[in-house]
C-alpha cells in the first residue's frame, strides 16, 4: 500500500477520533453526572433491581440485527435491494427477540425473587424494534465515515435519555427511572439516526441478496452476544447469589472502573473499524492502524486506571444512597476492576482487527471462552463465599482472564495477519513510563501532605493524573 493511502487512512482515523471523541466525552460526562445523581436519589435495592434489568436488556439487545450492522460496514459494496432486505430482516428479528423477552419475564422474576420484573422487561422488549430500525442508517453513516453525524446522534440521544432518567428519579420513580431511561434511548437513537441519514425502506425482501452479509453477521452476532453476556454475566450472577443491595455496591465499583475505560475503547474501535475494513479489502498492512488504536487507548486509559487504584478509598467514601448508606465497601473491588479495565481495553483493538479483516469467527470463539471462564469463576465464588469476599473474588476473576486473552489474540494476529508484535510493544512504552512516574508522584505527595478529608485525598490523586494525561496527549500529537 502506498504512502498516500497510508496518510489518507491516518487522516480518516484522526478525523473520526476527534468527532467521536468529543461526542464520547460529552456523553460520558452526562452519564457520570446523572449516575451520581441517581445514586443519591435511589436506595441500594432500587439501584440493584434496575442494574439487573439493564443487564438483561443489554444481553437481549446484542441479538438485535444479528450482526448485520457490522456486516454492512465491512462489505465491499452494498446495493439498495440489500439495504431494504436487511432492514426488514433486522426488524423481524427484533420483534421475535422482544417477544421472547416478554415470554421469559415471569420466569426471570421467579428466579431472582423480584416482583415487577414483567413490567420492567416489557420496557426492554419495546426497545428492540426501535434499535433494530436504526441499524441500517447507523451502519451506512459508519460505512461512509460520517463521524460528525454519528457524534451528533450519540450526544443528543445520551442527553435525552439522561433527562428522562433524571426527571423520573427526582419524581420518585425508583428503579423505573433507570429502566425508562435505558428503554427511551432506543427511541432517541432511532429519531437521530433517521434524521442524520434518512432511509425509507421499500416493501422488498430478497434473502438471496444478503446471504453473504448474513453469514458474516452471524459470526459477528455471536461475538457481540458473547461480549454483552460477558459484560453483564457478573451482574446477573452477583444479583442471583447476593441480592439487589450487594449488586448495587458491585455496580458502583464496576461502573466507576470500567465505564470510562470502555467508553474510550469503544470510541477508538468505532473509529478504526471502517478504516480496518478498507485496509483489509485492499490487502494492506493492518499493523499501523492497530498501533494507532493501542496508542490512543493506552494514552487515555492507563493513567485513569492507575488513578482509580490509588483513589478508590476516598472516592467511594464520598458516595452514598438516598438513606445515607455509604458505598465504601466498593473500594476493594474498584481497585481490582480498574486494573482489569486497562487490560480489557487493550484487548479490544485486537478483536476489532479480527472483525475488520473478516475473521469474526475467531473473535466469537475468544469471546465465548472468556465468557465461560468468567461465568464459571463467579459461579464458584458465589456458591462458597460470603458477600464481601465474593465481590472481591468476582473482581479478581475479571483481572485474571485478560492476560490469557491478550496472549492468545496476539499470537493469532501475528500468525494470520502478520501483525508486528514488537511494534505494538513499542507504542506502549511511553504510557508505561508515565504511569510509573504518576505512582511515584502520588505516593510522594501522600507522605508529604497528611490529608484526612476524602475530597482532599481524591484531589491529590486526580491533579497529577490530569497532568499525566495531558503530557501523553501532547506527545501523541507531536508523533502524529
């Protein structure tokens, strides 16, 4: 591949990262602020019940579209007949998924011993056709690298859903505030996607024209379903073994540790996937795009993960529910999960390369293996350990599985895509040095300044972390 093509791919990556990056920052700020507000407005039990419902919803939603969105992005060409067919296929699959969710609702409520589960899951079922109808316009915007429009859709939908969540929370809706906010996001995404990329499907359905897309989509759907189950199986099992209140404590630790890191990882991967698909279609070298993804991810996530490990105690001491009960018990799990979050987002670009190069089957197999390891480990811990030890063990299991996934993914990509592993290692050297210095600075400040207020101890960690991130970003811009 020529130098001009490589330069063009890097320009596309930078443009996508800037637009989607701004949208992600805004969305995460809105989410963090509303989440903190909801912790104050709801009891632990209400947070736990809503967490369980949302976890089930995320697993259900992974089957929406059955991978056809990713298939449309990576396809070399897509015709109008294919778009029409995919739209109706996705909508039909969404209706079936929603119906199955409703049928399973009473059974799920019985398993967890929670009343009102049918109503909550009815909201989850109602979201599925809305999300399905948005698959085609969103995929076409991604395919055409229309990052500005995607960013606008994401920000507007996030703000609208957060407004619903916060308004209902203030009004005393309890767990319904979180559930309704989640369900309404499907409507807001659909409205935004169809406004940004209008698409009016014709009454046309020709399955033979999309057979190749469906084959790829099936592998991608299995990978997505495994990934979403992987993301939520801990909530499902913690809620089952330890109840809603313990799940609320675990959710605080998990969301604080994982969500900011996963937001960065998702941003980088969404930016890189269309470019990877184009490079792969032209039989180009995937290493430069992968090194870009890893460098961006490590630059933003590594200092944040270290800050959460160092500041977990004062941070959780500041959080409490509507009745004034502290979330300080989340500190230990938060430290373990923050370290796991860093390894997790470093794995994400490797999976994105597999999807972008058409190797969705391998991504699906690795996701399935990770799911089995995580679910099996948490089930054993839940069966034999009390609440506090069980939450720590669950967090430790997250940390334990990612070194295995990293090694297996790197070996596979080196063998099948000629990825230069040494080049990947070199891009991680600067973040590694930076976080080492960050730890030394924070520990030195702790010995010099004896602070007792939780808020002051948290600032002592966050200030050097912000400087560390700014320094890494400045170095990254110079390199670009």
